[in-house]
C-alpha cells in the first residue's frame, strides 16, 4: 500500500503539471496581444488547421540558394532560443539539377505539413525552356494563388517617402507566368498570357475579404486594359463584380504605368492593391524599394490548403551569400507570419516586437540599410532585446 | 527691254538670300521640320517652342500639319496624305499631345503614326531638373523601349468563355534592331553602359531571344559596357538608387512601365521629353503628357516637355550648340523660380515663362 502511494503521487503530479504545461502552450489561454498594429495574420476560413502533434507543429523548411541557408539557420536559432513549439523538416532542393525530383519532394513535404518557410531557388535563365523555374513550379502545383506583401514604412529606416502602408495582393499562378511559349517560325516567338475568370474572381475575392478583415477602406486594381482589352479587361470586370459585394470598400482602378509614376511621387495614396502576376512583380518590387529595400519586407503565398512564407521580393542574394552581411529582417518577419498562420500569436508578436525594435537601432543596420552591422549581430540583438518569458 | 524685270528678279533673289543668311547665325542650312501642334494645349505650347527657337535663331523652318485620321481608299484609316508627304520629305517631326477619341471608330492617332512610319524605338532621357524638386536628385538615365511588338501586339483570343489568352510576340529582327539602336545611341551620346531588362527566368524563350540578340549586338560595340538585369531587380534598385543606371533597353511592356517610372522620378510627364525613331531615318519627337482640355486656350500650359523634346530633336539633327543653349535657358528659368507655370509651383502664364526663356537664350548669345 505504501509503495502504491509513493508511486501514485508523483505520477499524478506529473500528469497535472504536463496538462498545465500543455494548456499554457496552447494559445487560447493567453491574453491576446494588445499591439494589433503589426499583425499580419490572415486565416482563410476554408483552410484546415495545419498539422499538430503533441502540441508541436512541423513546418517544411526549404533553405534555397544564396543567402537562403544562412537565414534559415538564423530562423531556427531564434525559434530554439524562444522555445517556439515548431519543428522544421528541412528539404534541400538543388536548383542546378535538371531532374525535378528535389522540388517534387519538397512539394510532397509541404502537402504533408501544410505550411512551409522557403528561401529563393535560383533559376539559370540560360538553360533551355524545358528547365522550369522551381519557385514557379512550387507555386502553381500547390495552387498558392495569392501572394500578399505588406509594405510599411518602418520608424528607424530612412527613406525618401514616409508613412507608406500598402498591401499588395498579387495573383500568383496564371497571367504572364504561365510558361507557355512556342516558336512557330524560326525567329518569331510567341508567349501566351492567360487570364481566366475563375482565378480573377478568386483573387479579387481574396483581396476584398482581406481588406474587410483588416479594416482597409480602398482597393485599387492595377491593369493595362486600354491595350490588352480582352485579357486585363476580363480581370478588371471580375474585380468590379466582386467589388459590388463589398459596398463599404471603395474600389478604383489604375493603369500600371500611371501606378508606378504615382508610387514614386505620392505612395501614401494607395491602400490595398490587387493585380495580375507580372504587374504584381513590378509593383511589389517598387514598393519594397520605397520602404527600405529587399531586406525588410516579408511575403506570404496563400492557397486553399497550403501556405508558404518567404522574403517579399524573392531574391537569392548570390553576391552577398556567406558574407554575414545579409539583412535577416525579411526572413525573420516571414517566420512571424508563419507563426501567425499557425495561430501562435503570442510568439509571433513577441518576436516581431523584438525585430522591429532592433531595426530602429541605426548602429545595427546592415549594409543594405546603409550601416555596417552583420547578420549575426542583428540576430543576437533580437535575442537579447526582450525577456523571453511567456506571461499570462 | 527684258533685262529690267530680270534685274528685279535677281535683286529680289539676293534680298531673299541675304535675309535667309541673317536668320541663321552660322552658315547652317535651314532644315525643315514637320510640326504637328496637336489638340488641347498643343497649339499654345507649339507656339511657345517656335518663339523660343526664333529667339535662339535656330536654323529650323516649321511646316505645320494636321494628323486627324481620314478614311483612305479601301476603308483603311490613315493620316492625311499631305502630312505623310511632309514627314517623308523632312524626316523630322515635332508633335504635341493628340486627343484619343473614344468612339470615333478609328484607332488612336499615336498608333497610326507608329504604324505609318514604323517608329520602332521610343527613347526617353530622364534627367533630374535642378529647381524642380523631387525626392530623387541626380537621375541621369535613358530608357529605350521597343515600340512595335511584344505584349502590345494586340493579339488576343477568347479560347473558351472565361479564358482569355494574350499573345506576346518577340521577333529576332525587331530585337536586333532595337539593340543596335540602343548601342548606337550609347556610342553617339557618350554613354558608358547599356543594360538589357528582361524576365528570362520566367519567359525563357521570348525574353531569352531578346537577350541573345542584345548579347550578339554587344559583341560589335566593345566600347560600351553591356549588362543584363531582371525587371524586378531594376524596379527595386531604381527607386532606391537611380544613379546606378545609364541606358536601359527593353521590350514593349517593360519599357512602358519603366519609362513612366523614370518620368515619375524626375517630376512627371509634364517635364519629360520623348523621341520616336523609325525606319528610313524618320524621327518624331513628342511631349507625352495629355491634352489638358481644362486649361486649353487659357495661357496656363507648361511648354517644358515639348521644349525638351525639341532640344532632343536638335541634338538628333546634330545641332548640339542650339540644343544646349535652349536647354540651359530653360533649366535656368526653372531654377530661378521667378516665372514658373502653375504645375511647376508658380503663378505665371505660359507666355511669361516663354518670354523669360527667350530673353535668357538671347542673353546667352
């Protein structure tokens, strides 16, 4: 009898402690963060919750090329330091291989886990057309139809324009990136740009839903329908159709060349912008440049069932790889978007607050922001900044 | 006898010749330029430019023509034959803004001009104007855009209801032609580098062909540095540091977007010159802003864009001194800030702005 007592009490104690611990781990008990300003989470109602075993999430990590691997390591380091309940399943993709096995493995891993954090994979554009862009393959196979980039002016970063707050929603799977090209006559190449009603309606709906959820008041469609009357005309028509269902949101449209001109003179006039693939590429890069460069803006690719997070402007940074000078902010903010997607909001906000307070510190700016700090210094400072205690 | 009237004729001819010589300061031959005033503010800014050229004593004789579309034999729309004949003769044109009619049944006039004279290159030099402040200073680049094919071929089909395909056409000849023009321009204007802008990672065959042609042409111009850059990288770097770019050459759509982006960097379309180069040595220089019907006829228009395009035209014709003189006078007026039109931030009339430039041009002599 005494033996059973001595056995039962510690056992009961451990059960109680474990259940308390797991309750602490799951976010609903924690008070929601009061700082809503930098929350970038958006959960599609139709998306199923990602994989979760034993309170820990598994996320696919594709390091990529150039500065990708070192930034991926910093993300893992930071997550370990903050005791974030995320395990990374690393899938290496060799972009120099002609076979598509590597990228197919990565796609399968993402299907398994539902979420991924990815570095950019380089595409050698001197190879023949049979070698498709690995990034594009990933996006189209997983049908990640919405690319969302939120460009905001950060307080510590000196730029020519202030008070920019633009959300760019770009169609990610069709348009000019259909990779359908042929050479009927030698010396004459035709490249097809495909615009469909279903995908245009889908992206327009996503844009308006996002605008409503974030309390945004205006959506601008960017197009070139005066020249491409049928293609961009269809896109514009779909946007107008969806706009009629959201009367509280103002909808207007602008031609892409005028848009770029307005962006460099008065970017504060834009709120949410929705556009097809190629214009999205141009506009997102212009906006990223306006708020401080490719090292600061994270990007997210959302689909019905999967979500992949990466840096907003998708650069490999080949020339600065392994020099410890890359700016880790974009990748780390992307990992915060990942945490928001996994509903680990407390961790996300904690890390985001630390990153943003580090960015305001000019002596820690990396070369792209005009400073002389190194990547590891920035990451160390982020880890030092906050006391990483989970309060309740 | 009959020598009387003959003597009079000889006398009148010599008077004419003397007057011609007085009009041009040096022994430059008078060159004819077809002037297309355009609509809206077009006529007043064209008059302003003519006045300034007269003050500078530039050896230019203007031939005014109208280009409203008319229906030719066979039902095809075309520009009036006298305009075409004048352009073919003079080879150089200066055009003001043209109204794009919405329901007139004919295509835009700019498109018609482009097709008639095969204007394959659109050249836009973007130089920061000292005195007209924008967040970007020290911009000094040129965008050269292929103007005939690419994404603007206008070939679109509805495959099934709800699925549209637009065709982007890239041909070897057009790519080679534009690349050759770009390198020639770089050489003639002492530019150090040419950058080809593309998206060959995604559009492998089409932009790949464009790139290959640029590389081939670059082999013949070893004195000019040649680089290639992705469109998104160019956009990213352009808004952060535009000084790293010199001459940019690209297909139609990227050119449209980038040239307007660069115009935005220096202050908008109201101060940006533009030139269209065609086959057979034809060149039409134009202002790319709109017709501004709300201020037409009120003497409020800003002639800077058309004036700078006219300066580009002078340089194209080899009359660099006149071009530099007029450009300096124009920039001095803007820098001085005393007589600026409303869009430049002042309160003066177009005629006052023009008069100030004329005065400066004469002082520079």
